[in-house]
C-alpha cells in the first residue's frame, strides 16, 4: 500500500510529466515569444474568456493581483494582450488577446485538443472511467487549495 508521501510524490511526478509531455508533443504555440509558463497560461485563459477582468484572471490562475498585473503589463507592452477599462467601472481592466495572438492561441488549443482526443481514443472504457474519477478528485483538491488561500 502506498504511503501519503509516496502519493504526494506520484501526483507531482505524473501531473508534471503529463503537462510537459503534452506541451512538447503539441507545442505551446507561442515559442517564439519566449514566454514564461504563467504568461502562456494567462494568454490561453484570456483566449478562452475574452473580456475577463485582471482580478478574475488572477483568481482563476491562483495568482496574487500584483503578479497578474505585472504579467498583464509585460504582455501588453509586447503587443500580445490588450487591456481596456471596463465601461461600467473604469477601475476594472478587461483583457483580450491581440488578433495575431488570438489566432496562435486558437491554433495551439486546437492542436492540443486533437492530440488529447487521439490519446483518449486509445484508452479502454475502464481507463476512461478511472480517469473521470481521478479528474473529479483533482478538481476537489484544487478547490481545497483555493479555499485555503482565501
């Protein structure tokens, strides 16, 4: 039987290896921009949710607001991201991708989805059920971590 320490090690190892391998196999899409993982994650989030506020993006990514603001400023200055003031509350910054960035992010997302769908197609029914249960557990763990930070 696995100890909790072994399980902690395995979670980091498996999740990290999966993310790295998916990124290597599908590509990030923004390699030429030399972005940090946090910057890439922010761009992918904004690509999925155009008009998201800076504070909502920070919360979704688990970042403190100053860190998110710094990431946004750098991405705006590099021309990858557009920040505008909310029409109803000028203190709120709304984010969207610059059009060329949106095209790159959309293409990268489509590549990753296709690759993942192909891999899922190779799994049997029992593996899909186990994966579904595991994702529910990871979602619960994520919520517990988020609540602990609040």
